DNA sequence: CGCTGTTCTGTTAGCGCTATCCTTCGCCGT
DNA sequence: ACGGCGAAGGATAGCGCTAACAGAACAGCG
């Protein structure tokens, strides 16, 4: 039977005008499709030289892998649910962007699920099952809920906690070294000449809070400064709690020359309190925060703070989950990974040397 | 009976344990895969009897079509890009959540693209093309960039603007009635007894700013109050501009009893200024914002503000784009739609009747 | 009965990618 | 030399689905 009878021209196929495909890249790089695939997936056993050639071709053609095709051919459909509760919204947006990128990169579907705890844990599990969820991504503060974690790890869905201080041994986790970060920030203040450094602790139920406080204390100890208990105040990560703690610290007979708040919201509140008392920031009082959320650059002066690579963390956690799901489907089990990403001290305008180093 | 005769014994396929496929259903129903596909897609030209048989088989096997395969095979692939610039991040998180939901609902892929304007418009267009973007979603403030809009609508990608005051005639748009919202908020203050109501305008380049101001003026006019020009101050949606405008308004010889800021950031700044001057909010000064971003409930007291259903708006815009892309592929053209979603006045603790209605 | 339409249903060939072989090649030890 | 081994990369066959076309079944009409 003459397949190409009517037209001498081979049938155009039903290519979407879309874009370059693996075979285009392969042709351009002078390798096989499979090698391109290997480069994309960062598999081993590809010579550096070959990899470079392929990457060049990818860049030149502006190639982007088709997620649909990937999940069809590869490990198969993978739906991961991002479970969130109380959105510290600035955080969530970066987190979402990261998850989306991670999901896109591994060809997974991302679903957003809200859970406020009112609905029981089992009801949640049922909901996830109905949505054919393969894995669950937990940003703070949900990643700290022991009940939730238990229920989730009880199912056969891999779970990833992001930014928890104390990862569960049965879950994947991505975080920064909160303790080292707090220590670095405190040390920074000490180097500038501050000696009376106030600290506003975070929500006591979150494990990261303890680590941040430990880092602060460690830095003081390393510098030979005795930590005055009066300089440490409790907070719960809200602006309002920062207001109260700030008032308390600045009402001391010998107030601190710098205040390190465990997050940006509380630091912003401290700035507000300082202004109310007609103290200049950073002239009369240095203030620093933690997280580098939108709040940090919203207030004036902009806050010196610790940047967590939230997007990267979310992206890494997402990819981890996809890998876990695929491994599980292949019959293996991916041992819980606990990644730690680097943080950075971001210097802005809310910190300066103390006016008189007494 | 033998397996498929034509081909040799298939080599141990790499079936995922997943679920039943079209061919399972087809075999169970005694029809071809194609017929099953037709039933799934509710195509015409399938006998009622056949359809019933297939549907029965689907139900019996618990078959669910694989979206990845569908979009690979069908033209279904649709990649929509969410283009964002400015870290108006609190807004973005809700926006993202909405877009994701919208994309999932219509089976589209969502990509996040950052653009700060440094890279030229054509470079951006090239990047989008390289990422096989089919349509572009523009949250504020990018949706106001005429240059960008021109460049984008010049391509054959559908574009949707979200929350713009003045939709382009060639783009889709989803917004709220900013003017009516500002009018409602102002009227609310008037009903409480305020007569000297300060207004902080938004970034003059954004069309929504003008509408909000017009709404404010309209409400005053309707109540027979003459708008004192001194009570209107310019701002640009930043906290810092709110600080300056707040200072100016409260320094007037006859200061306002209420200040309506065009967004929450500026309203938060006004609260801060008021506190610095030892004015109680809302006792001595009522303050209200606009947008209901995270900032509104971060500061204390929490802000009375206008809620825009950002997530719904993003979701609606996303679905609109998908529809437009599919229509275009089918050869038709979806005329630009301009949707307007309802807003709501959210009463919190930053507004009260004036102490003495003078 | 042929001849045209009109439904319906089946067949074939991919969509873009990766799993699973398989070949090739260089490097070691004896 | 030789066999053996592991790394690098190629060839091929699908993943589950649908577009496009090719029949088959059935109607009406001369």
C-alpha cells in the first residue's frame, strides 16, 4: 500500500509551531537525542566536553523541555500538593514561585491546598487522596505540626518540610542554618561596636525560633559578653508582638543600642516604636530582622536582615519530592534527605555603629 | 489467543503501576481506543448505545485520563506566562495562588517570568517565544506599561491585564471597579461623621490611582462636602511616600480626622506617623487603605481597607487566556473580554467615628 | 441494484521525551 | 596479547493519548 501516495511530500506531521525539540538540539550538537536527555537530567556518564556542546546548543536554540512529554515518557504523572495555612504572604509568594519552578523543572503538577486545621487531619488526608496527590510540600508553619506530620508520613506519600529547625527523621527537609545565621548577624552587630544587643525571640512553637536564639547567645558568648536576660524578650513573629517587645526593651533603664528581632515583621514594629520615641534608626538604635521578606524593604529605613533563599528552598524541596515519588514507583525508597542551603546577611540602612560605644 | 499479531512480542513494556488506560477501557467495552477517546471528549457522532457501554467500562475500571498524554497528543499544550516585575510581593502570592488554580482548572502550564525592564522589550518577546509561551498574564504594575503592552499585543499571543484601570482594547482584562470602591470607602467614613478626610493618591502612572481619587472626590461631592486641595497629597504606593504624606496632612493647622490612603502600605505608614505624634488610631485619627494585602493585618491596629479578590481575578484571567489560546488554535478569535469582579469594604480596627464631630 | 451521501467506528502514525537495551572504546591486570 | 570491565553514547521502542484519515454500515434515490 502506497503510504505516501497522494502527495510526494511526506506528510507534515502535526507539529505544533511551538519550539525546538530534543532532536533539534541533538542535531545541532551532533549527538543523539538520548545524550541531550542525559544532559538535561544531569545524569552521570556524560563527558564534560559533550555536555558543554549540548548546553551550548540548548542555549542557542532556546530549547525548553516539554513537561508533558517528560512526564509521559519518564516516571509518569506526579502531583505534588503545597499545603499552606497561615500565609505570611510575602513568604508564600516567593515560596510559590520557587515551587512552580521546581515543579516545572521536574515535570510535576503543583496543586495548592489550604488547611487551617479546622478540618481534621484525616479529612485532609482524604482530600489529598481524592486529588490524587503523590507528595506533600510543607512550608512553615505547617511543617512544624507534629500531628499533621504524623498523619502524612503515615500515608505512603513522601513529605518535605521547608525551613524547619528540626526535621523529622522520616521526612525530607530543606532549610538554612538558622543558628549560624543568627550568630552571624549578632556578630555583625558586635563588630560594629554594639554591646547591649536586645533580642526578640520568635514563636516558641517553631523550632527555628530556638535556633535563632541559640545563635544570638552563642555570638555573645564568643565575644565574651554576658547575655542580660532583660535584653531578651518573647515574641510570636507578629508585628504586634514586636511592638510590645520593642516598647519593653526601650523602656529599660539602660536600653540596648541594637535590637535583633527574629523576623522582619517584628523588626519593622521595633522601628515604629523607636520612631514613636523620637529615636533615630539607625543613629540611636540599630534594628535588624530575619527572613528578608517584602516587609524588610517596605519600611523605612530598609532593614538589615538575613536572607533565606526561599525560592530555591521551595524549588529544591519540590524536586526532592518528585524524585522520591519516582523512586518509590521504581520500587526503591529514597532515604529522607535533609538539605541545608546557604543564607546571607543583607546589609541595608537600619544598622550602624552605636553613637557612643560605652 | 495470541497477543497482537502484527508485531513481535512486545518487550516487557515499562508500564507504570498507575492505572487503567484507554486501551484497557477499549478492551473492556469491546470498542477501539479512538471511540473511548471520543466518549471522553464528548464528541458527537457516537451512538448512544456505544457511549453507554464505554462509560460503563470507564466507571468499572475507575479510569482517569492522563493529562500529560492528552496535552502531548492533542493540541492541548498551553503555556501561559505570568510576567512580573516589582516585588509588590504580598499581592503576588495571592495572585500566584489564583493563577495556579486557574491553570490547573484549564489544564494549562503556568510559567513565572521576571522582567524588570532592563532587558529590552524585544529581548523579552524573544525569551517568551523561546519558552514557548502561548499567552501572557500581566499583574500590576506591568499591566500598565504601554510599551510592554504594545510589544506583546503585536505578537500573536493573547494578553490579559489584571487590575488595570484602563484596559487596552486589544487585551483581555480583569479588574474591580476602583472608582466605586474608593467612593464606597469614602462614603463609609462620611457616614461615620468624618468631614475632613485626607486622601493620599497613588502612583500617578497607574491608571487605578486616578480612579481611586475620582471615587474619593465623587463621594465628597455627593455628600455636599467641598474637597479642600490641601487634604489631597500625592504618593507613589510606597511606605516611605505614605510617611511623607502623612506628616504633611497631620501638620495642617486643621488636620483631617480620617485619612484614606490609596493602598495599604501608605496607610500603614500613616499609622506609624500618627503613633509617632502620639495620636491614637482610630481614636484620634481613622486610617484606611486599599487592596487588603498582608500589610493590612500585619500592622496594629489592623487596617480597614478595600478587598480585591486577587486570587479570583488571577484565576479568571488565566482561564480567559487559555480559552483565547484554544480559540485561536481552532481558527476563531476570542474578542477581548473585560471582566469586572466585585470588591468589598473590609472593616477592621483602624476606623471609628471622629472624636468630636465638628 | 448501483450510486451517492451520512453517520459511526477503526487504523495508523505520531506528540516529545526517556527506559532499556546495545555498541564502542579506552584502560587495567596478568 | 587477552579478557574483562566500566564509562560514554547510540538505537529503538514505547509512555497514553488524539489527529487524520480510512473504512463500514446504513440511509435515500433514481
